[in-house]
C-alpha cells in the first residue's frame, strides 16, 4: 500500500509540475498548532519597534471547556483549561543567518498543552515551560541547520497520525528548501532523541543531545496552488514507520473546498496501519466546518483527541475578528478501545490573538 501511494504521489506531481507555485493558502483546522487561534497567518512580521532583531511568530491566550465520556457512560473529565503560547526568534546577525528560536507553552506532558484552570475535575495548575530552544544557521540560500530543542517535522501529516503538536524532541535537523534545483520544496533529515515525556522543560532535556533514538527523512512538494504532499520514513526507538499525506484545495467545490488524507505503515514488528481522511468547508468569511474519520491501530504519541480505534470527528471555527475566535470540536469512538477509554469528547475553545494586538500597537 505504501508503494502504491508513493507511485500515485509521483504521478500527480509530474502531471501538475508545470503549474506555478504560490504562497501557501490558509490553514485547515487540523493544521492548527498551539497558539494558533485563526486560520490565516499573521499579516505583518518584523515591522515594529523590536522588528529588526526580534521576531514574534505566535502569542495567544486561550481557554477551553472539555467533557469526556467513556464506553460505560461515565465522565472521565469535565473541566475548564487554559493555554498560553509564545514563540519567537532573535537574530544574532544583520542578515538573519543565525537565529535563536524559543517557545514558551503551558502543559506538563508530551501530549499536553493545557493547564487545568480549577473549575471541574482535576486541580488547578500554573505550569509554564520553555519547550523549544534551538539555534538555526543558514549557511546558504535555502539551507538551514537546526540544533537543540526543536519541533517535529511532519510535512503534510497532522498530529492525528504523526506526533502531537505539543510534543518535543532534542537533536539536529538539516532542511533544504530549494525547489528550483532539488524539485522538492522541502527535504529534511533529523537525528534526535524523543523521550522525557513528563519533562517538558527543554533545559532539563538538552543533556540528551548526545543520544539518538529518532531518525527521520522527509520530502515535501507543492504542485501548483491546489496540491501539497509529503512522505517520510521515521525510525523511533528501533521501529520504522512510513508516512504519506496529501492536501487538495478546490474552493469551487460546493461540498468541501479542502480535502486531506494521511496514512502510516509501520514496518517493524508488529506491522500496523493507520489513516485519517478529512474534508473542510469555509461557509462564509470567518466560519468553517470540517468532518473526518481516523483509524489508528495502536497507542502512540498522537493528539490526545485520538488513540487506538476508529473515530469520527467534527470541527468548527468562527472568527469574530482578528483578535477573538471560538472553536467547537467533537470526537466519537466507533470501536477498538477498552471499556474505560474515551467514547465521546466535546471541546469548546475560545482564543485571543495577542500577537495581532502587539502588531497593531507597533511593538512587533
């Protein structure tokens, strides 16, 4: 199956190779990472008071209410949580060739990016961790070397079949983004260490930079304005996994203007397979609806909304303005989980885009 998917990807890319590429379109809801409150990227970067040497990529405050039932109809969790996400970089030279990147987030585990606010189940928390800290060096145009506490490179795969967006690793990565000479838009090679699942503070994990249990080789390609695709081979603690993902944009289609499919095939023993299929429609400016199906064969470091079994899920997003937005999410497990595991989950999320406020004030 992996071989067939790879052949199909090559054929599609060849057919559309002649189309001109453009800037990436707005993101889908399944692409939203910690700190994202809207489906459009920030409109202004590096023009404020600190813009010459400090770039702020993300700054947001969010709160959510979640309610989770198990297969017995019992409530597992029903509480209010909050999230703080701040991510940026400092330039160490005038040309931006040497940058220090950092990310400050809530959440005290690998798959956790939220703190309990107090109301409901669980005790209130005030955790805030420096989860990302790495240096990025660009020795040539389109080439970057990253070293330290870095993010996962997922290509078009989401946290449904790859790694949770709240996750972290330490290591080194080589990125090549020279599509005119290398055909692929992005080529990435990562060697690092994945672990310390309850030690999110990067300063406590940098001593594992001399260890390596995670290796990844990734390729990503855009074909015109409509199609983006990626494939990677990852070895995590000796287990090899192939992943492929594709996103297709067609705003003129009435049912859905964005279609996404991703899958993985685990090559090690035991072999396994998982997938996610998702469609999203922007009904009007600022309001989007999406629905999908996910199937995972065993536990992993995925999003905490997904785990072993077959699930249907629904997403909705409403942006009131550039500052405020609200999301409503629902997940329903069809089969495959123990009786005590999650059966139904509802999330209501309110997000405030602090970055836009700072940009409007001319600070960033």
